[in-house]
C-alpha cells in the first residue's frame, strides 16, 4: 500500500511552462515534469498540447490528436514514456499512420475470410 494514496489524487489543472508539464493536484501539490519525458508531447504543436481531456475526472490525461494517455499515478512515480514510443510530429502523420493500420487490418481480414 502506498503512503501517497495515488488512486485518490486527481489532477485539476494543467499548464505547459517552457519545457515542462505542470500538473496541479486536488490535494494542493503541483508536479513539474520535463516534457521531453514524453516524446509525443515534446514534439507536438502547442495547440495540440492544449487539446486534452481528463480521464476519470482527473486520474489521467488524454490527448486525442497525439494518441497519448498519462496518469497522475505515473507522474507521482516519475514514470517516463517507454524508450520505444514513436513520435508523432504532425496531425497529418497521425492520420497517415491510422489509415495505414486500417488498410493492413482490412488486408488481413480479407486473407482470413472475415470480410462480408
């Protein structure tokens, strides 16, 4: 059992000071994390950074344009993104990746006879 009780702590505000991610928690703490710990965020346009959604009323943060999800628990444990996480530098690139994945899935479905 953790003395931090991460599961009950929620983020209530988020800022992006130069080179950092600043997470304000409902218990009064503020977590300052280097944004380069998260390659997708580090390479994203500012507009995309500000387009986030709360997960579970603040237990995490989701960036739909960047396909990135981070948790308050992860921030409290100082968890960085995995080394093999790829960077998405432009929304057009993300669309291309999604399109490619859909195309591959359809191709696989045809090969195994799943398509109607």
